[in-house]
């Protein structure tokens, strides 16, 4: 996915009130929207390189959006709003080994009254639910991890995917690793033990878990390669 305009580079100053981030560009401090509800563990060190996009829509209160941070020599895409857009582009372009030449791609599909999944795709009458999880956590410069905080919503999704599998759907959790140069992925069981336990139960129940990383730059972010999931 190409950015409308090349991103603006600066230095990260601080994040506050959850959705605000100050970034130093040249000699000025700008306030950018921070489109990430997670903890952003390990990314919020002062003076980290940061990239923001600019939108001059008069209806917007903040003209800038935080898009990328640099941590441990890796570029990390922090805009969670882009995750489903990147996956949709990847599905249409046959970037995923598991989802080639699809006949139908639907977004934000309700499975029941309480739960909707990011995608429902079909091929030869086989329907598949895909739930996307955006990954930004890297702690050892080698393994990407999810989640970066306790996620009751994530556990709920896994349990519902188990139910959908029993009803004949094929189900996937797709971990979108928005971290450059990352080759491995694992569940951060020390952060959310319940999510890890649900993950293990779901695997045995037939839910599929896959991870793909991204190529990240100031002009474009796009799906790159499948990443190996390490079980510990």
C-alpha cells in the first residue's frame, strides 16, 4: 500500500492521552494522532526515529498521523488502521500462500450478534474466516510477538473461531507483523497466559495460525513473506 505522499521523518518525543504523540520535526514539535490502542511496548523511547503522514482535510483536528517508529534497528508500522487494508490488498494480489485466487472477499462480517471477523473469503464453495492481529512487539531483535498487553478481545475471537470451525468453516488467525527484517513470531505467553492457553486449544481444534511480515518504508508498506511461528 503506497502512501499518498512520502512520510515526514522526525524524532519521537512522547505519547500521551493514549491517542496523542509529539514528534520533533526539524526544530518544531508537532502533535500527531497515534492510531494504536495497544501498549506499544518497547517503541516509545524518546528520540526514536519516527515518521508521520500529513492530511490537510479541514475537518481533521490533527493534521498528522504517526505511522512508523524505529526500534532495535527495525522499522515498525504502528498504525493499526492500516492492518486490514494491507491484508485486503494482499488477498487481492495473491500474496498469501493460503489464499490464492479467491472468488469472494468480504470484510467485517458478523459471525453472530456479538462477534464479527475481519474477513470472510470463499473459493469453490469453501468459506473461510480470517481474523487479523497487528503485531508490533519485538523484544530480542529476533522474534516478533503478540500480544503486547492482555487482550480479552483476542481470547474471545479465538474461542469464537473454535466454534465456527466446529460448524464447518475454515478459520485463520493472521498475525500481520509490521516489523521490518523479522523472521520469526511467537505468542507472548508471559504477557497474556490466557491468550496463549486459548491459542493452544484452538490449534488442537483446527483453527489455523499464520504470520506474515511486511516491507516497510516511507513511501510504501506491503505484505512480504510468511514468518515461522515458534511454539515454546
